[in-house]
C-alpha cells in the first residue's frame, strides 16, 4: 500500500497526524511529512481513519 498526498489540497492542519502520528507529521514550517517506511498493515486502520478525517481529501491509499 502507498499513501498518496495531493500537495495542492493539503492545508497542514495536522488532523491526520492526530489519528496516525507514527505516519504523519506536520513540521514547524507547515509541511506534511509522510513516513512511508513506517507503514505496516497493523497501522492500516488508523491510516484509513486519518484519510477519512482529512477535511481536504488530500490523502488516499493506493495498492
Ligand atoms: S488532514 Fe489533510 S489537510 Fe490536514 S495535514 Fe493531513 S493531509 Fe493535510
């Protein structure tokens, strides 16, 4: 699985980080970092929740 981010849509509000802090981090300079290497199936539920809760629909999960 690969997490995709649409940079144009993301407003760096940190909501995804709240739901899946292992994977998402908003930096001090309002940039969203996605730790793809930290993704595992065990985290899938929280990543899916983070994707669902993004108010900008900037995230998606691709096979
Ligand atoms: S929840 Fe969406 S808009 Fe907010 S930081 Fe994450 S990807 Fe960006």
